[in-house]
C-alpha cells in the first residue's frame, strides 16, 4: 500500500502495517515520541493495522492533536482511579479540554473533596506505571447495551441508544473498559505526571433538568518538570490575569445594564486602542493599504449571498425587522468590503488592492463561553481584504506573514506557531463550499508559501473557513500561555458569489483571489493578551499614561503644572498628581498604576528647572534637566508613531 506523508512524499508498506511501525521506519526518535495519528483525516490508534492507500499524519506532544490524545487517555486513567476508590460510581464522559481533561461522574451519594486529590493522583501514577496498552475494539449495539445495563449505568445506556451498529467502540486498558470513540496514546506509561486540579458540579448533557454530576478536572504531562512549569505558570497567570489588571489599571469594565460580553473601554483603555490603531494604520499605509469604512448592519440578502447565513448563522445575533426587511448586526467585514470593491470597475493595473478597516463586529458567543476580553460579543477587528491576481498571490500572502513577524518582534512575542487549517473532504457541501479542485489548489498554494518562508507551522484538518484554507496564529505570552491571535485566510468563493472581477491584460473579465487578514486580531483579545504578556507593565510607547509628575508639597504645584504642559507639548502623555499626600504614597500609587516614569519635583528641581526621575520597577535613575529628560524619554521609545 502507498502512504502519503505530510511533506507530500509517498512510501510503500505491506498492508496491515501499523502507524507506529511506519513512524519507526521514519526514525526511532519519532517512534518514541509519537502519541497519535490521523489516517485520511480520521483519528486512529497507532497500533491499528492500515490496509489501504491514504495520507498519514503523526503527532507528538508538541502538537495540539498529541496533547488531545494524551489528555483524553489520561481521563481514562482518572476514571479508573476513581472507580478503584468508589466502586459504585457511574461514569459518563471524559473528554480532553484546552488544558487537561475532566470526567463527569455520578457518585451515587458519595463525595469527593480536595482532600482526596492526592490519593487519586498517586493511584493514577501507579496505574500509569503498568504501561497498559490502550486497545480499541468495535462492539455491537446489543452487546454494548447489555454491558452497561448489567452495570446499571443509565448514562452510558443513553449514549449508546443514540448510536447505530458500526458506530460503537470500547477502549480497554488494564482492567478498565470504557465506551470511547478513540484517539489514545500507545500505553499508560507515557503519563509521568498528573494533577487533579478541581471539582465542580455539572448537569448531565448540560441540561439543568437532568441529574447533577461531579466533574473532576485534571491535567497530565510526559515529564514531571513540565507539570512543575505548568503549576508555576498558573500561579504567575493569577497575578497577570487581564481581568484583574484591567480593573486595577482602569482599562475596561463590564456592566449588567449593557450586557454580558460587551466591554466598556475606560479612558486608559480608549488611549491604548487609539495608540494601537495609529500604529497599525501607519504600518498598513507603508504596506500599500487604503482605508475604508462600512456600517454595523446589513440586509439578510447580503449574508445569504456571502454564505455566512448558511454556514455561520449560529454565531450571528438574531435579525431585526426594518421596513419589512431582515437586518443583521455584522459578524464580519468581508461582505461589505466586497461591495466596496464592486462599486468601481477595476483593471489589472489596480491590483493588488488592499482594503483595511478597524471594523466593529458582533458575534453571538454562548454565555458560558464569555471570558473577559478573550471571548466577547462586540469586537473591533484589525481587518483587511486583499484582492489580487493568481500570479500576485504568493507575494501578497508572504507580505501578510512578514507583517505578522514584524508585529511579533515589536511586541516581544518569541514563541508562535502558524496552524495551516485545511478542509475535510467528507464535509464538502455541509461545512465547506463544495469545490474540491479549488480546495486542493489553494491549499497547495498556501503550503508552498509557508515552505518558502521557512516559518514554524503545522497542518490541521477540518479547521478551515467555509470559503477557503487559512493560517491561524497561535502565540505564547511571556509565561508560556497560549493565545489564538490572528488569521490569514484564502478565499476562492466570494469573488464568484459577489460577481467580483477585473479586466485583465487581454481585456477579458477575470476573478480576483481574496486574502482575509487580521494580524493584530481584535482590540479585545490583543489588549487582553498584552496585559498578561507584560503583566500590566506596558512599554512606554503603548502606556496610556507615560509620565506622572509628583510635587513634594503644594508649594511646588505651579512648577509641576508647568512640567505637565511641557510634557504634553512634547507629545508625552503626562499625569499630574496634586493630591495632598506624602511623596512616598504618591510614588507607591504610581508604581501600582504601572506608570513608566515618575518625575519628583521639589525646591532644587524648581530652582534648577530640572526633575528627579524614577523608573517604574527600577527606582531612582537620577536628576535631569527637563530638556534632557524629554530627549532621554524619546530615545528609549521602541516604537514611534
């Protein structure tokens, strides 16, 4: 049989060869580290024999797919350990989540508390050391029902009743068997470190009319050192939580009368937004972008034409009736930009054409998914759409990725991964536009650019936009916390849907290719990331207040006021603390507000037309004349707008 690997190479193997054996044929190192795989876009067990031609992806711990398999397998071990201590429990479901896993359990009147965590962890490690293989097997619906009816587990019975013969599999390791679709690591021995994180209540299948279960959260790692690093990161993350910092630094707030997921930006937050927009607009102007503006709503026909209503309706707010027509709050800017492109005839000489807008969009996120600035219902997006010829595509796509790399350098983002998100051929017409040849063509075009750029990227299936493949940018903060920042998408469908065209060199009509890009994502998510990345200590160029002037007593207030005006004339954002407080308290409060520089003024400073300069986090850095300080301040700015 012929097996196609992610790099496009094809290798021949005997039918019945397992994915693990294929990994070993590639390298011993890969065989030791591979955790899971996909064959023809379907998750497989590494020990399962492969019997036909197809494409194979192998995933290690460094990939999201690898972690998902690792944590899902760990959920089985958690359930096994709990069942050991509580033999009369009923198990329900235990998926992997973004960080770790959980298992929902009906304890039958018994209780688990944090006092039980340690013994559960110790039992999990004891079970892991058995190196028991995970073995998945198909089972008939009748046998599966009989298995769980005998064990009086109504939850598993309910799940099985909604499945058909041929859809049901069990997974067994050691003396533990569970209803499971699969996606496991080879054996329990890969699990070297575990931590039971917390417990919570959860209704069966999320319905409050159903029985309440106990949800046990956990996390696991292939190395003890990685668990220690993760726990340290959690402690540091508590201090850096953007929700906490946003309140302390008076950046944003939420209000029940406004509604959940709808942030209010306070003056400091408004200042940060203005600075980021000015920076982005300057950068985009240098890159040949032109600015456009579009309304916050559109008629239903617009979103039917774009395809968003069929494919994206669940993420859009319900329509409003206006003069007998349905109007929607816009969840994306692209249909509006396409109409702007179509408003004036275009020639090949006009391309590439780059439309940019910090457009406000509205998306209906489920209330349980809202989280500070990271998941909101109103978002201001650093959006742009590039209309180009096929010959221009590679250069334009490369320039967008170069822009990302420039921003990473500016904001001190050292670790990132570009996720090349592709379609699932089995979902054409359902989740994706049904144009198989165009999918293959555009995915090949994107892959070629990524390879030529030499950037760090991974390929993932079934995560593309409905109209084309995309690059999702995963960035990591200073403490290693992962964020999805931005996207770079290829669109081969919208030009035809909106009848977009330009006149080519032969005086014939031709469709443009469209690139959707948002390198800074949204203000909401990016500012949330920056607060956590910098622990609130924003660099001077980005800080809403760059300098605070602190008079030692009321006697020096006039001189302090004069300094504030001087700073403002020099385009330095200055604050004046004229409170009747001791200078020590003023300094402490300025430190808590994380203002980059403090100018302390008293008798000597007033007589000498100077300032005593303190730097946030460093303390006194000496006395300077006002002119020297302004020059010093401007010279230390890493970004100038």
